C-alpha cells in the first residue's frame, strides 16, 4: 500500500514520455547500439531513422521490455523499463518489424485473443475490437479468415492488435515496410490519426521522406550511434547555426531592420520588398521573443514565420549521404 502511494508521488506524468539515457546493447562484443540518449515528449511523433543494421530494431526491442540493455537506463511514462516491465507493458503497444499473424483464426478472434492477454473484460473487449477495426478500416473483414487478408490488411490488423488495450505509447518498427505506395499512405494516415488522438509514437523507417510530413521530432541512427535527435526545427537550427525568420512588414522596412539590428541574437538580415529574412541565433522555441520585441517597438507586421525546415537537406548534412 505504502509502495503504491509512493509510486503515485514519485511517478508523475512527466512531459517526457520516453527517455533513454546512455543506452548500449552489445551482441557479444559488437555494439549494435552504442551509448544513445534521447527523449520523446508526450504527444510527439518521433521518427527513428537509419539504414539497415543501424540499431533501430534493437533499440525498440529494449524499449518494449523484450531485451535487456547492456548499459544505460530507459523509462516510459516515468516507469523504469528494466525494473517495472509490467507497468511499461500496460502503457505501450509494440508492433514488431516481422510479425506472425495466426492464419487460421478469424479477424475478430485474433483481436479477441490479444485482448484476453491484456485481461480486458468482455465488454471492454467487444468495444475495443470494434474500435480498432474501425480505426484500421477493417470492420468489413471482421469475420474473414486472417489468411484471406492481403499483406497490407495483415499489417493493418497487426497495428489493430497493437492498439487493442488503448496504449498511450506506440512503438512501431517499420510499420509500412513491404507495402505498396497506396498501402503505405494508409498506414501513414493511421499514424496521423493516432497522433491526433494524443498518443506518443515512435516510428522507425529507413526512408526519411516517409516520415517527414508527420513527425514532430526525429532521431537519426547509424551504426549504433545516434547522430542527431530532437525537434525537427531545433535540429535544423543546430545545423544551420540559426533559425531563419521570415518577417513581412507593413510600411517601412528600414525601421524594422533598424529595430532588428538592436538585438544581439539577430545575426544577419536580407530584405526583398516587404519581406525580411533574419537569422535568429536562439532556440526555435524562443522566436516569440523577437515577435514581441518588434511589436513592442512599434513595427507593424503582416506576417511572422519560421522558414520551413527541409528535412532531406538536414538528413544529407548529418549522414553525408551514407543513409539512403
Ligand atoms: N541477435 C543478434 N545477434 C547478433 N547481432 C545482432 C542480433 N540482432 C541484431 N544484430 C546486429 O545488430 C545490428 C543492429 O541490428 P538491428 O536489427 O537493430 O538494425 P535495424 O536498424 O533494425 O536494421 P533494419 O533496417 O535492417 O531493420 C546489426 O549489425 C545486426 O547484424
Ligand atoms: Mg529493424
């Protein structure tokens, strides 16, 4: 009892949902994952990108409590992955890269089987099955045999199974691999929907562009080393050394340029018509300070934006083209 009470006190819902600290995994003396650390905030969609053999599956398996790290610490939702695997398992839905579906079951039986493993009651099971079928667009296949499904449908069924206990964190290992372009788009839409539902998602891929339009943060791993991790705009800023701002001025751009020059964190400005491009030397999250300053000094604005990050560009810079 006192232990439970203590748990409530010591495991608050932190904003960081997934956390890895100096995690390594050696297979004999081969470092498949080498001293990696990163965090995924609550509600983020984290793209875990790297080529074949980079260490993605190994990392995801460790997070899923299926494999012990050789060194380091991991937590999910404040629970220690090694010491509190049962709490962690309740929070996560893990979709492995290679999955077996039980071919001779019916679709609903397959889901019911997994729901029973999570000890969901009959009502919860019924509702859960119908919800996940709906979400994965498989309602129509409820009574079909698993073996009669196409590969793409089986992949969606696997995702449905992953969602059956309504987990808060999803660990999806290459959920779209081996699918045709149409089916890949369907999986992408599904992940987007999960994101709208407020889930925290880690999704791996070796194809950057597949993740680019819906990830809020990324980690790039190569040969067991984490080359970069964080919010996409922070990584871009880190690489470029600045955040690029696009400021559209109403009226006198000269005055706006003067005001910008007063700030030490504005490095360089260029002006094209009413649009000023300014290099901000701070964090992507702090650009509001520049906006406030301009408005406070009486500059009239029509627009104030952060220039879009070109993910492909970042990726090439970081990996120097090693990652295909
Ligand atoms: N059970 C194992 N025993 C020995 N080495 C292993 C084992 N599993 C993985 N490895 C090695 O660890 C490294 C990382 O493998 P991992 O499967 O984590 O990579 P990945 O990023 O998921 O690659 P892919 O894109 O091909 O799925 C590889 O060099 C692999 O050969
Ligand atoms: Mg893998």
